[in-house]
């Protein structure tokens, strides 16, 4: 567990509380170690991840991350030094982001309910504009040029697309996989994605291989979210559309994601999407549902679907029948009480 900054440790702790409870019920053995990486440590030591940190993390199956983001640390340092570093170094090439409206949770979409908002975004997680390729020319002068390059590789898009087809088949719902890209403008990079998608689709005749431009996708996610089953998309577009997804599923207190290395022996990382929300730190008002749901994703990935199912069911009882709101400070319960409520419901039938 890397609690991280701000309210990160508070929500991660509730995830671990639920993990402990469900592990007892399901007879799951696990070892837990807490790491203090984050903004405070960086300010004290000048390094984000100390020497040997990645080597040690690599010995774990999974990481539960609370949040990173510290008001006294310049933007980018912790993001690049911790979050993106772990995603890249552990080749966590799938960023899995379920967009599911739980019962009792308010969505800003008029007339839409839990039966309409239930899809999953598979975001490529190692390439695109995130690779940090680029530079400045004549920096600080009126003639300044800035270049930021999007890298797409055949291997990178194909492995993500194939995983998304497999996932769509396993999910066994509408059996529709929508590629979201911008082939009409990104005529090289997204042409590569398009060709890889068409080729891999031939291996999955039982799955509808669908395509949306990213701008149209934003419109449909708001107007007809029920259309979607699984979306596969590039890193940058996936970043943007999953914030839209997060808000239609009830906000950042609810949305969770998994950074997955699907290969044997890979180390994956699961996280609530909410950020560190520094102003709420230590007040016991932040919503732990996303962190608890990230814990369920972790267990699902680790091969414990029954435990994950128990947590997801318990979460939905708690959102549907207990919590007043998903907003920080308006839940009707404190952070730890919400964690306790989920634990109580793990044995519900
Ligand atoms: C996310 C975040 C990160 C991203 C930031 C913090 C680097 O927005 O996980 O979606 O852009 O991937
Ligand atoms: Mn994002």
C-alpha cells in the first residue's frame, strides 16, 4: 500500500480494512506492506522513489495507491516520479476504468440510472503523449518552439486491443467493443490503431468491433451511455474520457481504476481516481468508496473473483441504502464509518 498524499492514506486504509475482512471470510492469505512515498517524503528527502524502491515493489503482486498530489510540490514531479514511473516501469499497459453508476448514487445525466450507465474503458497506459518525448527550441524567446510527440507502436496498441477483446468476451454483456480514436485527423498514429483493431477483430467474430471518433464519444457518453459495453482507447484520449466517465458515475469519490500488467509475475496497481483532496485531509469526511472498489478490482485481478464480488455487492448496498451522498462531508457518515458499513455488508445475501 502506498497511501500517498492528502486524503490518500485515509481512503487506502478503508480499502485495506475491507481487504482484511473479506480475506477472513474467503480464506485468502496475503501480506501487506505500507510505503510512505509521496509529497511529504519528497519534500523531506528530495527524492520521490528512493534507491531500490522499484526493485522492492516488483516483488509484490499488486499495489494499492491512495493518491498523489501535494500543494507544496510543483505539478508533474509526483505524477511523473511516482504514478507514471510505476505504470511505465512495471509495463502496466492496461488502465482499466469501469464506469458504473451504483444504486442510490446521483448522476448529472438527467433521466439515466444504474441500468444505463455501466461500461468499461480500457485505456492504453504506456505510450502516446505520455511517453515524455519532445523538447524546446529557443526556449523563452519569441521564436520558441515546443514539440511533444505521441508514440504509438504496433506491439503497444495490439496487446491492448487484444486484451480488450478478451475482456469484452469475458464480460459477456452486449459483446460490443468500441475503438475510440481520431482517425480522421491523426492519420498516422490512429491509422496504426485502426489497422491493428481490424486485424485483431477477425480473431473475435463473436464480438462487435465498433468505432467512434473521440469527440462523438464524448457526446454519446452523455446522451446515450447505455450504448457502450467496452471502449478501448489511446492513453491521452482515455485520460480525458475517463474523467467524463467518472463524473457520470457519480464523481471522483466513486471512480476507481486498475493499472494492469497482465503478464505472469507482473505487478499491477489499483487506485481511486479522486486525487489527494488536500483540503479534506484528516477530517474524516472523504469518500472511501472508490478506494474500496479499487480493492475489489485488485482482488479480481489477483484471482479472487468471489471476494471481489462480495465487495462490489456490499458497496452497492451501502450506496443504495445507507449513504446520503457521495460528496465529501455529505455522506451522512465519516470515512471510517463507510468502511465499516461495507465490511458489515460483506456477508449479505
Ligand atoms: C489519471 C491522472 C494521471 C494521468 C495524471 C495524474 C498523470 O489524471 O490517472 O488519469 O493523466 O494519467
Ligand atoms: Mn486523468
